[in-house]
């Protein structure tokens, strides 16, 4: 003898609704996470880029401070070119000296960046905002740090709470160095001169679901000072009409 039980229609309807609700709910959760990620992605990347620039600039500064020599006098990196004139002085930058300095800087900066990527915390800035993953850095290379989502999103109520977002950046290629000079008038026939080293580092920034290349530029002086020219016996003060001509009294011969 066989018995057949009939399921009430209300239960059938509930089961149908449950079968529909669960997939819709899961899909809604996935879409919500995707939407939030897309909205927060620019915030993640901007924050990661700012922090990456700070970290890279700190490491480069550490390298510069470790130099054996400090900022030079600008006259130590200039060569005097003889000429027939007694009223002008011709100078040029000593390329050999500058190349030696740039080679030293290049080696120091690359060494410090490599140490930072290998997890050497002495090379990295100490800040409450940054939580470095030394284990991940030792295993996989690159500088890795975590920041709370509330801090990235700028939500004061969350502060340092919430899930932490991993940010990683790698140094791409070699450090590029260049020279920049800055000149301005100083007194009578004198010039204040700066010879600056400009170091450029390319980095690859990696955050969840996104990556970006960025450039970090750091400039600092390697030589500064006053270049003294030939002071003329007669000079004029501009902006006066008629021109005011002054002759130093000590140079006037007595009859």
C-alpha cells in the first residue's frame, strides 16, 4: 500500500520565494561590493600614490644624508676659462667632479631603495599611519604597507578601525639623475648659484583591483655659493633719469 502526502500550497510558494530570494540576495551583495570598490578605487589610488611618494622621498633623503661629503661650495665645481678680457670672467661646470658626485648619489639611492624593498625598517619612515608588512616584503619584495579603510575613505568615525587595505609598490628600472642650475644676481657683478641634483624614480603602485605607474622626483643642492665677478671702476644705478654715475673715491688718483 502506498501513501501520497500532498505539500500544502503555501509551503510550495515559500520554497519558490526562497529559491528566488537567495540568488538575488547573493547577486545584490556581489554587485554592492563591486560598486563600492569602483567608487572607492580613486580614493585608494590617490592615497596610495601620496604615501608612496612620501616613502620614496624619505628613502632618497636617507641616502643623501649618508653621503660622506656635505654640500660643496659652488666654486669647487667650477672651472675658470682664461680669456683676454680683464673685465669678464668665464666659468664652466667641472663635468668630472659633477659626474663623480652623481655616481655616488646614484649608488647610494639604489642601495637604500633595495634595502627598503627587502624589508629593512631602518630605511622606512616611522609613522602611526603606516603598518609595514615586513614578512611580505622579505618574501616577495617591494614595499608593502596596510592602511585601514576608514582612513583611506576619510571617515573620522572609523579612524583606524575597519579592514586594512594592502598597498604595494615596486621600483621600476634604474634611478635617473640629472643636473639643474639656478642663477640670480647678487650685488655688483656677483652671482648666487645653486647646482642641484634631480633624481627621478619610477614606481609601480599596486592596490586591490588596480595598478598604476607613478614618478617620484626629488631635488636637492650639491653645491651652492657666490661667484664673484670683476667689480667695475665705474657703474650706474638703474632707474634714474638722468643716470647717476658713481666713481669709488679710493680709486681716484690724486694730482
